[in-house]
């Protein structure tokens, strides 16, 4: 449980506080094993950085919006150094993505139209 508290602190501090009025600052809540993650929509530069790091990944090539969401969550969890959480990442991301509000998913899809994000996906 200690690792989960550390991960929660990491999630809370990784991105700035969110505001529902801005597409770049929307969040969704992920509940898993009695723990709550708040997953933000990243800024364009954060999206570029994550996608650039994983540009050779063949995972989820058919759904780049989900890939970005998955990478945000994966990055947060990988920084926790907890192997059990890392093992469950695809399950968590898939469930959270399907459960998120349409506006949240659309905000990720809008990021796919950003020139920096397109460059990260294409290069």
C-alpha cells in the first residue's frame, strides 16, 4: 500500500492542477484495487515527449489517442518501480479509457492533430 501512496503522490505532482474548461487540462479518474489515479490530458509538449520516447513501439498503432493515454499512465507507473503495477498497466489503461468521459477521449484525439504530436508519431 505504501507504493500506491507514493504513486498517487507522483500522479498528483506530475502534471499541474486541472481545469475542466480547457481541453489540455482535463482529467479522468482511474479506480483500481481500491486506489484512485487522476490521469490528465497532457500538454502538446508532454505528449510529444512521451510519443517520441516510444515512437518505435508497435503497441496500439491503430489507436494513437489510446497509445498516448497508455503512455501517460505507463510513465507514471514506471516511475513508481512497482512490478505489480507495471504488470497491470494494460488492464488499467484499457478499463480507464473505456470508462472515461467522451470529452476526455476527444481531448486526447485532438492532440493527435497537433503538429508536434504528429511529428512524434511519424518519425
